[in-house]
């Protein structure tokens, strides 16, 4: 572990991390164990699953999120024509613990009729009908982000979720060894130190988690494990065609609603308007293939958008000009080489890590990882 830096008192404000305003979820009695305070970095599915489990076990948590809201890679992006699920498109439920957790927020998750999912060849012709696994496809409503934000809401109300706040450094607590403190950067470059944590749990994608550990100069067994994980990027294109909503013409192009594609630029296409609880305006979300995304990761956004619109027209036959086009670059999108176990925990330092990358590349993997890290440390 590195020595703590002295706090530059003039620029930095030191705060003992906030006490919760109210208990977000009824905590259990701790049956003889002392309550501990966990810092969680990242409010995606893994971080929020971890946080709510620790609170249920009677511990204190403070979750730090660099974006304006919880959700991470389940982000739902609004447009004048309706929302787009820019990251996760749908999810499957295999673990009964995930099913039980979903039951705590009735009405949020709905089945998406994915019997219309097609597998397309490179020219957009249907190569196979349906996905290999005929299991239920679920979406959160009104957008994919809603599941994580609904679970995060009690934490936010209790002051245990701090958004717009990027953690820039993890260091030993200068006043409370062997605890931890976090340096953060907020809106307008404001810097802050939050102190008083017994443990720090990183719930970011593996690459930024590894970078944060390394730039903080921490000596932990997490480092080697994190370096074995690989994650591919993804460019996402979102298109709206309000001109398609006319009497007698509700959709443009193909009659299917979602497809995997072997086109070299495009891996996945989904008609957003076919998902339950969405606006009816014709909207498509297109995920570029991992290889093409990696090759064009640093390209100009306008150029990427034009190339993906061209490929979309080739695959779907939709050649009309979209009224709305937007792109999003995911630098860390889909795990290509997972860790192979549900979480990392270094008891000697009080540092842990969770995320989808521990087990795979699915939303449920992120949930299970966050849950199992919490159960390990609670
Ligand atoms: C394009 C795309 C399509 C996908 N499609 C599907 C699908 O169809 N089905 C499916 O099951 N899964 C899909 N996934 C995967 C799914 O979205 C992820 O498995 C899941 O959302 C990962 O959750 P997580 O909590 O592990 O990580 P994330 O959701 O990445 O959460 C990490 C959080 O940490 C925050 N953060 C990072 N660094 C810091 C820092 N220094 N300080 C503060 N906060 C920080 C980030 O802002 C983020 O909110 C898809 C993902 C992408 C990108």
C-alpha cells in the first residue's frame, strides 16, 4: 500500500463520507458483527446489486458514480422521438436470486416478444429464424436503465449515492488507519476527499478498475487478476423515422424486430418501438461488431455514423433518411475473456472488485457478481 499523500488543504475539502439520511432498505440486525462502511465505485448493475445487499445486511455504503445517474451500460438515451436502449438490449434470467430481486420491483420488467429475432447473413438475408436458446427475453420499462435506477433510488434518497463524481484516487485514510479515503472530481473540476471507509469495492469495467488501482499505487492481489480480463468496445447507432408512423404504415423495412447479423460492420439490430412500454415511433438501435468497433474506435463520430447508416441500409433495405441519428461509443462494452469467478476480494487490504467481466458479458452476470461480492464481505 502506498503512503497517504498529505491533503492540499486549500483546494480539497475532506468529508467523512455522508451518514445516510434514512435507511434505504430495511437492514437486518448484524448478529454480533460490527457495522462497516463500504465505498463502492460505480453505480451500474454490479455496484447497485452489491450496495443494496450490503445495506440489507446492516452495513453502510456510499456509492460513487461519475455519470448523472445510476445505470452504467444499461443506459437509456432520450430523443425527441422516444428513447433508445443504447447499451444492454434485453436480459435473460437464469439465477433464481436475480428472479427474486426482480420480483421486488413489480411492473418494471416485461417480456419482450423475441420470437421475431432473426439471424441474418452478411447481405441481410434471414439465415436462421430465432435465437439458438429459446428462453424468455426481458426488458425493463420504460427503458433498460429503469431496473438499476429503481433499485438505486432508495440509496439516492438516503444520500448514499453520489453522482457526477469520478473517483480519481484510492488512498489510505490519513486520519483513520487502516481505513480508506477516496479523492474525487465533480462538476467543474471540483475536487473532494471522502474518508472513513473500511473497504473499497470497485464496480467498474475491469480496465478502468485496473487503471485506478495502478494510478493509486496500490499493492494488491487484484492487479494480476484484473489484467487477465479482456473487454471489446462497441459503437452504437440510434435512428428514428417518425415519417413511418402514418395510417396503414407503422413500420419501415423488415417485418422482424430484432436480429443478429454477420455483416462485417453490424452485429445486432433492434426495433426499439417493438419493446413493451416504448413510444410507437419507428426507431432502431444498431450495435456495430466488436472487430469493426475496435478498428474504428478513434474515428471521427460523424464518419462512424455515416458508415453505420450505410450498413444499416444494406442489411434492412431501409434507405429513407432518418429524422434523427445519434451515436455512442462504448470503450468497454462486452467481455471477451472473463475472470472466471464471481468477484475479487483481497481481505488483507480491504479492496474488492465486481462487474459483469468476472463471469461474462450479460447484465445478469453483473448482478450475480455484485451480489456475491456483497455476500462475501458482509
Ligand atoms: C452496447 C452494449 C450492448 C449490450 N447488450 C446486452 C444485452 O443485450 N443483454 C445483456 O444481458 N447485456 C448486454 N450488455 C452488457 C450489460 O450492459 C453489462 O453486462 C452490464 O450493464 C454491466 O454492469 P456493470 O455494473 O458490471 O458495469 P457498468 O454498467 O459499466 O457500470 C460501471 C459504472 O461505473 C462507473 N464508473 C466507472 N469509473 C468510475 C469512476 N472512476 N468513478 C465513478 N464511477 C465510475 C460508470 O460510469 C458506470 O456507471 C451490453 C452492453 C453494451 C455496452
